[in-house]
C-alpha cells in the first residue's frame, strides 16, 4: 500500500474546491480496498455533504477499506451529521 499516493489523491480532491467551501476547509477523501482506490470525494461547499460522505456513498461496498482524509472526520452535529457516523456505519 502506498499511503503517500492515496493522500496525494485526497489532497488533489480537496484542491478542486479550494476557495469554494468557506467557512469550511476544502477537504478530500479516498477509499482504498485491496490496494485499489475504489472511491474519491470532496467537500463542495457549506451545508453540502463532507468529503467522507461523498466518498463513502460513491462506491457500492466500502466495508473493510481504508479511508484517507485530508482533515480529521467531524464528530459533531452542525449543518450536516457527524462524518464519524457514516464511517462506522459503512464498516471502515
């Protein structure tokens, strides 16, 4: 597993939305299973799903995968539910 490659891909996802997510940071996520990137996602703007949610909902089966995220997943309620909930729900 090449962790640097996966983190760079997550950073690339975040970079796509730099300047568009204020007041939230631009965040990217990549799901990797069996050494293959199976899904990517990015936070696209305030009130929209966070990168982890976009990523985990973009693949059919992410259970048992590794999730690379450019910022720690939130665990509080705000405009969206905690990202930690979907991470647990999806079996990451």
